[in-house]
């Protein structure tokens, strides 16, 4: 299994990181971390999808489905994020105060995963500050840090 460090630039934004949550199916594991801001509509999330086998769906479609659950009027373009080919999306947040007042950004890339499996990494920025959301996604940095080491007693 490959391991990665992810660096996100929140600028001066104060956030609270919630604990990692994971869920699984027969062929996949989804890891999620949420960063909360000052209100229920002020947050960011990172997702790591891990698959035992290569998947046939495309990243653009995955990003579109994710963004549609949080935003309306979603626009997606090809992008290079952290040196990897992927997609960048923006849209208007689905919030109680109405559409068009809060712009979200999201990005997705496929991480190198070795000979078997597939890993897709997503950042969703849903803070009330659109410039922060854009900065957070466009400047994300992912570093490969090596193999997991098992220590035996």
C-alpha cells in the first residue's frame, strides 16, 4: 500500500478537523476527513477512494456526482492538481440562504497506486469565502511518502 501526505492551504482560516471516518464495500474503502469552519455551511472535506481493482468509471463523472450533492450549476474542466492530471469543478452551494451566494470548488486526481487497485483523491471546499475555496483546491499538494512498515514484536 502506498502512503501520501496531503498539504492544504487554509490561509488564515480557523478550522477544526474532525476524526477520520471510513466506510467500505466488497471492493472499496472510502476515507473522509471534514474541516469545519464557523458555521454549518462553512467546511471542506477530503475523500480518498481506494479500490482493490482498477475501475471503469471516469474521474470527471465521479467529481460531477459528488459536486451535484453539494452544489448546483456545476462547471468542470480538466486541470493539473499537485502535478497530476485531474479535474477542477466549481458551483453554487446548496445552502439554506439560497443559491448563488456561496461558490464551492472541488478537485479530483487519480493517485499512482502500483500494480493493483486504484486510488482517487478529492478535495471539496465549501467555505463561505469563494477565494479561499479556489485557493484550497488549486494549491493542494500530495506527496508520496513510501510503503507502510509493519513492526513485529
